[in-house]
């Protein structure tokens, strides 16, 4: 059976006791799977970091947000920032909003589009504010993605309100929120 080093992620032949690449002991450690993936995000081999970022996103590992933000800010490898941005969107933690906002204005096109998608997945007022600014992006792809993201957030908000109304557990209160004037906010009687 191939033995993977949890320090450098090199595959080593069966029976190895030390990693052939970095010399680390190939024995069980006390790190959790997520902690090992967070460590892998900072590996110099880009495919390892990409895979780790993808898995962390799929697991929605909030404890990886800072490492993924660091990867986005420091990586020079093509494809790596995109993977980290996607993972941040899947995790959905609003700590990433500021970094995503910077990427929309300063990164190359594929990263900017992924940042818009990640903001849509994160949602909330801060993400919506950034998406509104992205409507004026010089790239039609970014501005179109921002418009679609805003529409999706608006649609999701209306869907939640409709569900509360349909159950008979909510009440209507006229209010205006963000870029939209909504006819009402609905909420559950349980929270009153």
C-alpha cells in the first residue's frame, strides 16, 4: 500500500518509515483530516494545494477560511486562486467578503468571475454591496455575472419570504432593503 506523507503529500513505497522527499516520519499523527488539508493548502506543489482547497470547500470547513484567504492573496500559480475562491464560496463564511471584493477589482478575469460567484454563495448585505459595485466592471462577463448573482440573491430572499407566508406562520411588514424595495418581510411567529 502506498503511504502518503502528511507533511509534503509525497507518495512513498510500501514499508517506508521516512518520506523520500522531506524526510518526515511516516507514522500516524494526531492531526485531524481537516488540519492535514489546511496544511496541504500551503504546499509548494500546486495540484496538491488545489485538491486540498477543493476538498475543504466540499466539506464546508470554516476552520480553513484563513488558510484559503492566504492562498488567494499569496499564490502566483494559475488555477490556484480560482480553486481557493471556489472553496471560500462553498464554505460561505463572510470573513472572505473583503478579499473577494479586492479580487473583483484587481485580479485576472477567471478569478474575478469566480469571486462574483463566491459572493453570491456567501450572500448577505456585505456581499450584496460588493456585487452592486461589480455591476460597473469594465468586463461584460463580470458585470453580467454580478447582475445574475444579485438576481439569484433577490430570488432566494423572495423564496424564503414566500415559504413563511405559505405556512401561515409569518406576518407582513412593509420595508425597503438594500437595492430592492420589497413589498414585505415575512418571518416566523416562532421568533417573535
